[in-house]
C-alpha cells in the first residue's frame, strides 16, 4: 500500500500538472481569461507556481512539506512539458516530450519507493540531487538542444530518431520499475553496507534476464533522453559517462552482494549476466 507521504506526493503531482496545463487548455478553447490579468504567459506560470508553494507552507510541515514541494515542482514541470509538446512550434516539440520523460522518471522513483519500501523513503528518493555531475549533464543537454535549434532548427524536428529515443526511455523506465517492484524491500537507491534481516537474494522475475535490471533500465533511459533531443554530442557523452558510472557502481554492489550471500551470489553470477555491454561485474574464486 502507498504510504501517507506517497499519497500526498501523488496528489501534489497531479494538481500541479493540471494547474500548469490549464492556461494552455483555455487558450486552445479560446477562453483567454488569464489575459485580463497577465499579458505574458510565463508570468502567469510564475504566479501559479508561487501560489501553489505558498499554499504548501500552510498545508504541510517538516518531511511532508519537503515531499510536497518536490512533487509540485515535478508535476508542474510535467504540465509545462505537455504545453511545449502540444502548443509550441514543432522544433520545440521533442523538448517538451523530454521534460515529460524527465519529470515522470524522477517522480516515479519516489512513488515506487513509497509503495514498495516506505521505511527507506527520503527526499533523496526523488534522486533530484543525485550528484553534481548528473546536474551538469542535464544542463549541458539543454544548452546543446537550444544552441543547435537556434542555428539548425531542422535538426530538432521530430523524427524516427527522437521517437526511437522515446521508446528506449519508456522501455528503460518500465524495466527499472519492474526491477524495483520485483525486489521490493530489497531495493534501495543507496548501496547497503550491512545486511538486514529481511534482505534476500532476488533471482526471479526480471532478475532472471540480468543481474542488474534497474541499472540496465536507467542506462538505456539516459541514452534515450538524448536521442529524444537529437543531441549528438551529449548522446556520446551520456553513453560514456553512464557506462563508467554503472561499471563502478556494479563492482561496488557486487562486492557487497558476495559478502552478503557468498556462494549463492557467485552461482547467480555464472548463470546470469549484468545486462550492460562490456560490464561483467566483480568476479571471485568462491
């Protein structure tokens, strides 16, 4: 069952998405009510977003307030992405799709933990503050898209490449969430150094296909985002950086898993691969 903070986050995400989308919907219906008060659509969005956060100040406290503000941020981003994809010129369309994909990924990470393992739920479950490198990579992809669109607008028109990227993102997202819901309380965003009493070795479901389905899903999701944006430079950079990150992460995690489960995990390693190209994981002579 979804815990209390998970339910609050879901409510905030949905409400923020609706509020963000509303001006665009009214515009399409030729109900320009907002123009009576705002001459600039972005000022309206700034006002709406500020108003939502002002309401949160009175509605929630402590951890729940922090959860609500982040859920509102991601929900509003989702709504803005929807407007960009549907209303702005076609060269901006895939940027809107990218924002939807990005907001969905980060929010669904928190929601999944709130459902399967609420005892480990934290603000870090949104993985918005994953690392400085992650933030720099995201900003770099935005800059590349904007610069290339400015000088080569035709390059950013929707194409089979961008749609393939969307399929890759959806597939990666589904695989990662399947891994999380299969592992349940055994899943954690942080590599554990101590084995809990309820910690089990999961080898069924999607874990029959590969040893690290959540990492495989995230790896291909990250590459897919750059295919959506049709960013050639960031596509290469993301592929290399993601591979290096997961190579190191898998080595660290498998050392821990071998310590936890010994021969059982060593046997599992022999029968199932990591799922990521040219990454074999940590080997031992157990």
